[in-house]
C-alpha cells in the first residue's frame, strides 16, 4: 500500500489542474459529461451486478471538478455519491457516502482523471478514468485491496450518454 501511495503522490505532484488557468480551459475536457457503465461487462456474477451506474463529471467554480455517481443496486435501491474537488491533488472532504468521505483528484491530461478515495482515514480505492479516442467510450481502472489484503485491479467500461 505504501508503494501505491508513493507512486500516486509522485503523479499528483507532477500534475496540475487542467480546467482553469490554461488554454485547455477554453474547451471542455472530453471527460466532462454523463457516462453509463456497461453492466454486462462488470467482473461479477450477474445477480450481484448493479442495475445501473452513471457518473457525471462537470466543471465547478474555481477550476474544480464535480463528480456525481448514481447507482441502482441489484435490489433496486438507489445509492448516490457526490463531491466537488480541486484538481491539484489535495485531500478534500466530500459528502460521506457508500465509499468515501475524502478525495484527492488530478487531471494530468484532458482525457485522464486520477481520483484517490478514502473513508474514515483508510484508503478505499484509486480510480483512473480515461476517455478513449472515439470520445464516446471511457475506461475506469480501479485499484483497491480485497478483504484478505491482496491488491486488485478492476476495469469498468462506460459509454457517453451526453
């Protein structure tokens, strides 16, 4: 876990915000929009898969990023996570939700977002969102630790809704 933290720290220190104060701010980063996960491709048994997952990324005041995650779990119950964070990699409190109460976020390139999540002072996951060349597909790579302490990577595939 320390190695991941060090590598992420290096990435964050080399990256700056993309949404504000640069020429790139003149056009929206390709990540901005609403995305839906392809639930059929989730690496879990069909009965355990959520009915739907959407992520909305939008620009917020001061060069920050707003992220809204809406999940309909397998039983049909809605789950929601929302946060507004700067893109300088600094730890920021977010509304406590099913997965996190802190976030550190950076956008090293307009099509890439790196998000570190923690809950209760414990790392929860690192997520790397990459918009693919077609502009309508996004890959989410999630790094976390399983219940038995083993590092795990998972890939989730998204399509742009708008």
